[in-house]
């Protein structure tokens, strides 16, 4: 049994070392955006993309109930059980600045980077998103089910264009995505900004 465990640990350590970046250097940061309200498929997307990305660089996201089961940490559990979860929510612009300045870009001992989630209120998520775009190298935006009622996604699309991140954004769409609205929003915003 002991020899089997040693063999297992050696194999895991070798695999982790082979997948790490040199000297624990931080790779590109991924910002995950999505249409909220689709827990099962959002979890599947997170499992397929974000978990693998963490071997290359950090993942950033605005917290939501759709990924609560995938991103819960011991600190979240302690905060919830002690009734201090509300204190972790970003309530003003100064907290936005502090939270984004404290993003952990270091590699953990298991060879993965962290997923950092931001708990926002209705009046702070716009400012938080804008700061996260400044920290992001690439963006994955899940627009399955996107339509006119998704005002948050419309704001995110405009900010992606104004931050010149559109060329480094991958959109996921399906039959329920209002592609015409997506194209119209991007065209209108590009026109407003004088972009091509």
C-alpha cells in the first residue's frame, strides 16, 4: 500500500510539474462572463474551460448562484455560517478598487491559479466589471439565451468594445441567442466610439 501511494504521488507531481508554467509565472487571465440563470450548463462550461484554464492563469468572474457550488471555498462557508457573508459584498467604489487590487495572481502548490469571484450589489457590479476588464487578457462570454431582457450583457458588450477586448473575446451562442441584437449592439457601440 505504501509503495502504491508513493507511486501515485510521484505520478501526480510529475504531471503537475509538466503542466506548470516556468517559475510559476502567471499566464493570461481569463474573465468569465455569462447570461445568468442557467446553472447546469454554466457549471458544465466552468468544468470544461475554467478548471483547465487554471493550469495556465487565473480566472476572474462576478459571483452568482449559478456557479456557487463550483466556486465555494472554506472561507465562504465560514462567512456564511457566521453570518458575515454580507460583509464580503462590494458596496462602494473604494471597495471595488481594493478588491481588484488584491487579485491573487500567484500559483498554488498544486500548480493551479485561483478563481477569484467578486460579490457585487446592483450599484457596484458595473464598476467592478470595468476594473476586471483592465485585469483581463482574454474573455469568455456565454451568450446562450441572450436577448433584449439581458441588460447586464448589453452593458458588458459595450464595455468589451470600449476596452478593445473584442478581438480577445470568445462568444458562445446557441439557437436561443439573439444574434441580430448582438451584432446591432456591437455595431452601434463601435459607431459611437468611432471604431471600425
